[in-house]
C-alpha cells in the first residue's frame, strides 16, 4: 500500500510516503532559499508529498539562524526555484508556514525586542540556534542558547499575526507551492495557544479549551480563504512536550482540535509522534479516536519503518506516512524501501548549517556498486 497512488484534496499523490518538514538551516542572506536547496528538494521528488522545512511568515516568526522565510519578494523568488525544480522532477510540495512564537532569542528578533507568545511564560532549558558571529550558513558555526523571555500578544495584535499567516499562504501560491501546512506542533506559536501550560491568558484566547483553540481556528479560516480547503494541512503533536509545550489533558485537547479541523474541512492533519528514547507511545486507541472525529487525510510521522508503515496503513488509522531522517540520507528513499535496499545512515553533524555536504551529496542506490 505504500506504493499505491492516493487522492488528497486537490492532488493525486503517486505514493503514500511523505517527506515531512525538517529544518536544515541553509538559507542565504535575507533568509532567502537557494539553488542548493532547490537541488536538495528536487533530489527527493519521488516522495508522494514533500512538506518544506519550517518557513517563517514574518521576521518576528524566526527562531533559529539561517531558516528561510516567505514574507519578502526575494524569498518568494527563492522558493520559486525550489518548487520549479521539484515539479520538473515530478514531485509535489507544500510549504510549512511557521511562527515560532516564544521559541526565539532577542538576537533573532528585529530590533532585539522580546519574542511574541500567547503568554509571558519562559520554557526553562529550551534552546535555540543563533549565529553570534554572523558568519552565515556556509560556515556552519553557531551556538545553542536559552530562548529569551517572551511577551504576551495583546488582543489588538493577534489579528495582524493571523493576517501574516494568510499573506504567507498567498506568497506560497505565488512561489508555486501545491499547498500549505500550518505548523501547530512542537511548541511553536499556534501550539503555545493550544496547550494549557503554555497559555495563562484570561481573555477570549485563554482559559477554556474552546478559547485556547480560537487562534488555530482563526488562522485556518484566514488561510483557507486564500488557498482553499483542499490545499491546506495542519501539523499537530498531541503528546509531545518538545520546547516546553505541555497540555494537562492532551487526548481531550487534541481530539477537540481534530474535530475543529474536520469542521473547517482541511485536507489533512499531520501528526508528529514523539520519537525520542523512552518517549510516551501514542496508543492505537487514541489514533482510532482521531480517525473517528476527523474524516480527512491523516499523516503520521515518527520512527516508522517500511513494515510499521504498512501495518499502520492496513489498520486504517493512517493514510500517509512520513519518513524524516531517512529522507535526509536517502534521496531515493521510496525506491530503496520498495526494493528492500539498505539505507544510508544520516550524518547528524551536517543537519544544520553548512553547504552541500550532508545535504545533496548522499549517494543514490543506482550509483552504488552491485
């Protein structure tokens, strides 16, 4: 089933393998995507669907050095060379729209001001990647620092953030993307509104579950008005505590979020399962409950193998499966999985920053000796 076509929204995908968003920190000055990035994505165009690395919707939405944006004309032009290369290789690609909220540092914020969040709450021990020497991505030299204390968005500021998501979605279409994915996972801004321990607001965006889901609802509605329901997905991470985002009742919260997204008619929900050692396992009963409340496409990503992916598809609670790090090291991953071939191991030292090494130089199976 991994290698059967799949109809999703407005698109027919050639197979059920997804390359999920993975930060690679290779953008040029001005956070502009490069020709090297175009080569990287085009090499992986045999995925049924590519979701781009997280792409900040505004200067304030950036949380790590050298990540690309999608708010300036130069960035749109940079992404256009990426989407053109992917389409010429026969692939399909969505842009992941990203606002990190509090997971940033004053060095990354315009004017050195505090980052924005749902609430003025610090996530202790949560670090971000900065380039204090301003050496650029090619040097690959930076450092991890504790994220800065955020300030809470005012009620008057929230509509402008919602419109930044909509504007970024318009830019994504202009850049040639086939659709967009909202990053509502892993402790970033949308997640900071949803999770109870990251949101201590007492107004219309805090307190009750319905209030905490309000920002997600407004962003989805604004983006749907631009791209249509068939070309938008949302990434959620129900059990993660990554970047300090913790919810007191995660299953209830994320079943409600899934029901909301079903009511709004988005094309897919992309579930990021926790994948670190000793992480809590997402129970099958919860996945089956998500299937009951959400009628669209469900994508799961998190340490899947060909065998476990097939089992998930056969069970019916998943429609598509994301393979993260395996896609970094294996541009031809679908071919390798289909033919039972060995996988290249990823080089973690080249994940963030640098040039072609560890980005575009992994060998294809066809280039290996028999």
